[in-house]
């Protein structure tokens, strides 16, 4: 899944992240599982007309944490 090339992938085969809804009352593990179930490939998906290639690290920092450290 993480080896998908965003330059060659067919956009119609990707899920738009704007269409994902996850119940916030679920546990963290259940929310993660539900997100992955809906997005199908968490490494490559659409956001509107854009194809997004995501990478994840093991250090536990969220995107929000990373952006705050850059901005603040």
C-alpha cells in the first residue's frame, strides 16, 4: 500500500478523505481501524482534486504537533 506511486495511480480508484466520517465516541484503536477500513489505503488517497501521498513515523507526533512546532 505505501509503495503506490501518486504519479501513476488512477485517481478514481482512491477514496476522498473528505468522505470519511469516524465516530469520535469510539476508542482510539477503534477510530484508527474505522478510518483505515474507510480510506482503504492510508498512504495514498484523495483530498478533493488532489492526490495525497502520506508517510507516517513511529515517534508518535501528529500532523498537528508538527505544524505547531513549525508555526510557534
